[in-house]
């Protein structure tokens, strides 16, 4: 792996040719920080909902729960809508990083600023999903919201917040939040769709771009001379999240996946690097590999790799 790519993943400025895509993605990434902060401080309306359910006759408590849930559902809608913008940003990056005539490695060297943005999208995605996985309030709040709306429909009561989230939007949000890792699922689907829509583009152009990035991250995490440059644990986490993100995308897009012997990703090496870190910082990432990949349980996956993820 050329050191220049390793440098670029930590700081790269866009060239003129990259500017249009870079600006589009940049606007999305700027919003990502706020989304993560909002999700981090999402405490849910568990208390109010419990009290309302326990005292169905107390209208004041019903209203209190409803007023607590509505602003939260507005947040959840914002997160969901952001996932759609993230999906468009990813598409633009994939188009730029796989377009002929360059090979994936050449692309990553030529368009270093875009490669870095791709890494930042994956970092956001895994950070979002780790927070979501450990926050049961999200689904509880949303299902209470939906139950209340359908109950009130039966009683012909229109609720103000219903205009916020119509039925079709609520269905789409339900599917999104039912996923263990909703943002990653959005990106996996988008990558799969990108490959199937670009029939003239060899699938390897996309998967090689992903496996190259996985390799870059693994090398950065494994090699002491790169590791000693990580000024803080954030950079380590960044690398680990990006590595896991590209592995999962590769596993969804590649016909035989990331775990087969023929895979271009050194899965054993990647999992070992993760397992060397403190378990509290990697448990979410190992879970993502366990539950969000497609081919882990295929017969072609070696027993050794399966045992590593037990």
C-alpha cells in the first residue's frame, strides 16, 4: 500500500477535478456532526410512556407522553431523511472513484480528498449505528407514536404531529429503525444498487476500491510506524470503523463475499487487529461484522474465521 494513500486518509485537499463532488459530499458531512450529537443526547420518553400506559384513563398523562414523543419523532424523521442524503453522497463518490480508465489504486491516489470523504462517511455510519444499537428508546418511542396515532384514528381524533410524519413516511421509518445497523444497511443497499445499475462497469472496480481501502486501514492499524503517528484514540477508531465499513460493503457487493478464501480482503488479519483493541471500543464493530455481513455463515467461510467472531 503506497504511503501516500495512508497520508491522504488523514488529510487531503481536493483538486480542481474533484471540487464538484467534494462540495456536495462536504455539505452532507458537515451535517453529520450535528446528527451524531443529537443521537448521542437522545434519551427517549420511556418514563412518560410508561406512566401513560399504566394510567390509560388519565388524560393529562396521555397528553404529557404525546408531547414528549412528538419532538423525538421529528428528530427520528430528520435522521432518516439524512440517511437518504448520505446515500446520494455515497453514489457520487462511488461514481468518481470507480470511473474508467483508472484502476482502484490509481483512483485512490488521484482523488485522495474523495477517498478521505468516503472514509468519513463510513466513520459516521458506524458511529451512528453503534449509538443506535445501544439505544432501545428509539424503537419504543416510535412504536408508541404509531400506536397512539392509529388509536386516535379509530376515535376520529386528528393529532397535530401527524402532519409531521404521514403514514407512508412512518412505514419507511419503521423499516429503517427495525434494522440493527440502519445506516450501514442503507449504504450496503446503495452500493449493491450502484453496481447493478452500472452494467458496463466491472464489479471488480467497485470491490477492488473497497478491498484496497480495507487493506490501507489494516496496514495502518498493524504497522507500529504508522500507529505511533496516531495522535489519539480517535484516529484509531476512525481507521477501525472505516475498515469494518468497507468490509461490510464488499461482502454485500462481491458475489462470494469478504470471507471466502478467494476474497481480496485479509479477513483474519482484520479481525485480529480489532481483537487487539480494548473490547469496549470494538464490541460494536465486531457485532457489525457478525450481524450485518451477508456471507459470514456461508459454507465457504473457514472455521477459523467463524471462531474468531464467536
